[in-house]
C-alpha cells in the first residue's frame, strides 16, 4: 500500500469514527425519550478496483425485534381495555356501595326494613311513620340515582368512543403522511430513523384503541390492519373509521334496535360483539362498546329487577284490604310502562306522602283509607314487613338464589363487587405481562448508557489510531522530501 493510500484509508476511518461518535451521542441524549430506538452505524469495506481503500458508512440501522414489538403492541391494547373496564367497575362498585361498609343501595333497603319493623312495634307513633316514609323515599331515590348514574356512564362511553374514533382517524392520516415521507428519502439515513421512531409512537397510540398489525411494504412504508385482516392503511391510502355519536341517550336505546351507532371502516363492521368477521375485541374501543352495550345495560336490568321486586312485594292485595285489587302499593311506577327503566321511575305512592297531597296515616290504615283507623292497628304494617322480608326464589339477569328484598339489594351489591374484583385481577395480570414485554423490548431496542460509554471508548481508540496513521504517513513524507 502506498503512503497516499494509507492516508486515504485512515482519513475514511476518521470520518466513519466521527459518525459513530455522533450516533452514540444521539443515543445517550435520547436514552429516556419515549419510543426512541437505539441506532448504530452500518460500516462496510471501501474497495476501489481490487484494492481495499478504507471503510465507508452504509447507513444507520435501528435496533429492533418485530416479534416482541408485535406482542407488546397487542398487550398494549389489552391493558388499555382492562384499564377502562377496571376503572368503570371500581367507580360503579363504589357508587353502589357494599354490605360491609353499610353504604349505598343495601344501606337504604336495610334502613327501610328497620323503619318498617319499628312502625310495626309503634303503629301509633307519628315519628316512626315519618321515619318509615323517609326511608321509603330514600329507597326510591337511591334506585333513581343509580339508574341515572348508569345511564350517564353509557352516555359517557358513547362520547368517548367518538373521541377515540377521532384520535385513531387522525393517527391513521399521520401514518399515511409518514409513509410518504419515509418512502421519498434514503431509508438508511438518520432522518428516516427519526421518522420511523415517530411512526412507531403513532402506531402505539392506535394500539391503545384497537388491536393492530403491520405489514412491511417496499420503500419503507407499512400497511396497518386489524388482527381480523381489515385494512386501516393499504398502500398509501388511510381508511377512516365511521361512527355517529348519539345526541340523546336513554336506557331504551340499543345497538340492536339501531338507536346507537356501531363502528365501521370501508363498509366493514368493526363493532365489538357484532357477528361481523371484522369485529374487534380489544383496546379502549372494545372496552367502551362492552360497557355501553353489554355490561352497563345488564346492570341497569338488575336495578330494574330490584325495583320491580319491591313494587311487586308491597303491592300484594293481601297486604292492604283498602287498596283496589291489582293496584300498586307503597312503591309505584308512575308511568306504568313495564320493567324497562323501572329503577329510574320508581317512587313512593302519593297517597301516603303529605308533600304530594297524601296522608301519612295511610301507611298504617291503608292506601285508600278515607278516615284514620285505630292507632294501635299494625296489621297492614305487619303484612308489609312480612312481604318485604319474605324469602323468594329468583333466577334472572345473572342473579340466582332465594332472597328477601334487602338480601336481593345486598346480592346486587355483591355481584357488582365481584365484577370489580374480577376486572382488577384481569388488569393486574395484563399489566404484568405487558411490563415483561416492555422490558424485553427495551433490552433489545433501548439505550444502555453504560454500553454506549464503552462504545465511545472504543471509538476514541479507533480515532486515535487513525490519526496516528496519518501522522506517521506525514512524517514519512517529510523524510522523503528531505532526501
């Protein structure tokens, strides 16, 4: 090798070493940047003719493991779904209360039972009658309030679906733009690596809302599709999810009746729970549809069942001889329109409520009594108490067993609590799996500062060695010039 060739080879070494140092510095600076993937310089042999003339940079490579990345992204969807479900059931369980804490639905039923027992003991007492009326109103208000709370939760889920669709559509457009930009530049450049990092962050955003897969296309672009094979991005074209939020929301509205919107893309139904081949089953959208169309409606049906049970128990014609046969008793449905939404309508019979023009003495004397009866007569109150505490078999809306009215309220609280515990367990398990894959991916693609510092020491040595070659060659040329 000639002296000039040695200088050129060493010079190429200095250039490549300088680029390596720049990439190491970039890695270290972005060690804590979310979504940043470790980079390295790809180096090749520089050959001129048949002779090696040094080294050349072939581009920048990004560390990665597509299998781990795909599994982690799938679990990202699962964690997002489990988080929404667990959070909602925690809130719902807290609102319903529990038998252990003595608050919520069971508490109002228990207080009513206690007030009814006291009235049986002291039928002549106006104070106990007032307490009984207040306890009855508390039962009705609690059922009304819980039904309203559940209906509001459905409405919020519908609104959050709309927001999620907007987020996904914006992300799909962003990936479409990134695909075009990446395809138009050298995919081994630092700029391309930066754009690919950004694209990965956008993909992770989409994965929070629904499960996705990616397919690599030529020139660095990617296709995005659901696990069921429905394309969200095909080639250079991004599809848009279609969803119409509901402007009004009542308990009677259902997806099956066409009152509520599903979600679709390109005419393919993606609605979770639908019979379509494209129905998605994970992510935040999966959780929100499950809440809106399945879980919360089922809970509302259970509330209606509890309301219907207490109305039916205390409307027994055998309780009150003054009541018109078949008429409702202490608790009534003002609309009289069936059990759907009954918990939202249940109220205390106006005949016993002075605030509604009734007489509180009718709790003791009968709903249609025209005059006050003997103050010590507790027969109607006793019959009401017996009906309220009677054990009845039930197998409906996910509740099975034999219950008194208070026991049924307690059972509903227990069912909600069990649902919360189950969702918390699913969330904990999914988070643990997700964390394992995040750590595995980080070990493959993340920046280890200690290793980067070791690389920097090797770079420093290589730089010094190449510089030394140039210095020696210069000394040799100086000696030759002196001859």
